[in-house]
C-alpha cells in the first residue's frame, strides 16, 4: 500500500479539478496533475539563497506541464503572502522568441488589442519579462515602434489575497483568470507552434 501525504493528495485533487474545469473549454488539454505540480525542493546549486525548500506550492497547467514552460498555460503559486496567477510564455526558445518578435513587429495592433483589453489590464496589468540589454540592428526599428519587442519573455501576473485559498470560490476565481488570459495565451501558442 502506498501512503501519500495529505498535503500532496490535496494538491493533486485540486489541480485535477482545475484541469477538468479547463477541459470543458479546451478538450485538447490532456495532462495529469502529477505533471503539473512542481516539487517543493529548490534547486540551490547556483542560488545565493541555500534554503532547501520553497515556501509556496506551485503548479503549471498547460499542454507541456511543469517540464515545458515555453508553452503558454496557467501558472499558480500559493504562498503565505498571496496567490499568484500567471500566464504567457515564460521560457521561449531562441526560435520561438524570434517568431514572437517578428509576429508582434509585423502587426502590433492584434497583440496590443489583446493586452490592452480592459479585463486583461484589470487582472494582470501588463506584459512582463526580461528585456534585451543591447538591442541589435535587426530589432532596433521594431523596438522603437513597440518596446515589448525587446522582451525575452512574455508573461503576466495577477495576484489575489491569501484569503481566497480557503474560499469556496477559489476554483471559480482561478477559472475567471484563465478565461481572461486565454486570448493572449492562444495568440502566443499559435506563434510558437
């Protein structure tokens, strides 16, 4: 008989509910909760902070799950300070990044309509990500027209109070965030695939 700690079982069951709720709208999402939940152990090899454990629970629900963060999905972080609900493209490959930049620079209006939508701005604010330190000649004109082209990542973050964790509406609120992020995630997914 396998004994699963209660906290792991609850995480598994909750992520399973999130996947089931998303599958009502996106039947192509076929992933198991175990492939979405990130480990609590921290990778301390190159970190100044040698604390061995994360102080939050995280899950990344997308077609690629926790092992492929370049595929847009919904990334959840539950901590004692807040609930983070994130989306977008966090780790695009060089080829994917080039495609995103090219697509945005060719027709910025589509992307701007998505990220300037009232609900998106209310929930997530703006697109975030590291930027190029030096802008090459190839991207100079595009970056002048649209500074987001200089991004190395295209992700966004929404925050909720920790009080939501014990609320009966937790799943419902997460799915509301998912609906708001879906157009931007779909746009980025179409580009990188």
